[in-house]
C-alpha cells in the first residue's frame, strides 16, 4: 500500500515554515525530517507516525486514535501511530505534526 498523498500534502503545508525540513521516502511512506531528525511520517499502513519524547509515549497512548508503533514485533518508545480517523481535519492533524516537529527540533542536528 502506498502512503496517503493527500495526508502528505497536508503535513507538507504544516512543516513548510520550519527551517531544515527534508522529505525522504522511508518504510514505504514519506518521512519529514527537521535538521536530519525524523519528526513525522505518513505511513504506508495509513495514518501518521509521530516522534515524541520517549518518556511521554505512555501518556499519549491513552488518547483516541493513538496506538504504539511496532517495529520488528516490539513497541518503539518515542514513536506513536495516529490513525487516519484521528487526522481528518487540520485541527486534529496540526497538534500531532507540531509535537513531532518540536521534538525533532530539540535534538542535535545530524
């Protein structure tokens, strides 16, 4: 399954004002990096992968439309999956993109 091009365009519009933005095809989806650090990715499995501080992962998992990111059969702390059902409007999407961007900006540039 290819990633959702419409969702990618919506994310692109939200990250456009940021400095150091780069897009890369990764994991079958489209990742948005800030200064070399992945912030969010439009997933080939649908929805959005969002990078958050690892210590905040558990708190976000209680929210509607949010689940853990599983890689190689293991939950990945510091990453969330937000389903497409929770991203339908700009009001829903913007805070998730902002969380990912803010965390990526807090990391040392690569």
